[in-house]
C-alpha cells in the first residue's frame, strides 16, 4: 500500500505521524507516489507476457524447430519481458515527471517574478498546471503534497528533498539542493528558479538533438538485428532441405546455439549503446 498524506486545513495542523500515514480527519488523504514501482497494471503485465511469449517462441523455433523447447523459451522470455516492460514504464513515467517539473518551474518563476512568496507561487503554479494536466497526474499530486506539508509547518527545503529522493531525478535533486542552500537567506529565489529551469531546458534540447540524430541509427540497428532471423526463417522453410543439417545434427545444434547466443548479445549491446543519457 502506498503512503498517504492528508492536506492540512486552512488554519494549519500537526505534522504527519512516522511512516507517512494519513492524519485522521475529514480531509481526503493524498497517496504519496512511489516512483520505484511500475505503474503497469495486471492487463499490462498480461499483454507483456503474451508479447514476450510470442517473441521468445518465434526466435527459438527459427533456430531449433523444436516445439517444446520453443514453448519453454517463450514462457521464460515472457516473464523477462514483463520485468523489462515494467522498467520501461518506470523510465517513461520519470521522463514525463521531468517534463512536468520543468513546467512547474516555469509557472513558479512567473509567479515569483510578480512578487509572490514561494507558497503563493506554488499555489499559482498549481492553478496554472491544472489547466494542462489532469488531477491524477504526478506533478499535480506532488504539488498537493508540497502545499499540504508546508501548511503543516514542514520547510519547503525538506519537502523538495523528499520529492527529489522519491523521484530519483537529477534535475529535481539539483533544484532541491540549491533551494535548501538559499531558503530564508536570499532574495534571489525567483532568479534561481528561472536559472534552474533554463539549465533543464538546455539539457532537454541537447537530448532531443541527440535523439533525432540517433533515430536513423536505431532503425538501422533494428534492421540489422532482425534481418538474420528473416533470412534464417526463409531459408529454413523454403530452402529445399538446405538447412536440414542445422536442425538434425549435433554440430548443427551447436552452431544454432552459438548463433542464438551471438544474436542475444548483439541485441543487448545494441539497445545499451543506442540509449544515450546525459
């Protein structure tokens, strides 16, 4: 069960109890997001397993033409594919949160340049972002938590630090560290928020340029990876016995196993090298 936090009433309230459990009251509790847990549901896991089963079965059958072995390999790869897709869902969620946090800094910067204190800037950003994102989006939920905790006398530096720790995002962690340093000590908070936003914007622009340059390379890698499967499948089924030795002799099985190992290693390395992170 995820931790929850109850918003404080307008006149204030007591800090939450240990463990992040909700304060009892009439206010609706806010579930604290856990960004280490995949947002995928049961249906997503089932679809991932079916996709992994089909891929694992197809690749293994092309190399061995053994039904039982292909089913077992497909079942194993289906489980692996669930984990892989779950990790991908976590990464995708964090990527979306990073973009949402960028929009939060932009809205905060505008509000603070107008002379609003940090709390008013957060509340103004909450109103602005609610026009862009749904109520169940991560950034809106985080803003509810931040404002509620601040109303319960928790310093914003601690709230941002907790947000950074839970999100695991470098940009949010950098902002939290900077804000903890200047909290109550500097009148340049609006400039620092704006500068942090600009740094994130520059990083995102560079990443988009790299991703654009890598798109063609990724397509070529995918073609190079799967063309051997296509050729092997076509020759195996339409080669008039040309590939029979691969499927009927011990030496052929060894060659097929070696080819499968090389294919798997190439796939892993291609995916790893094509994912450029700044």
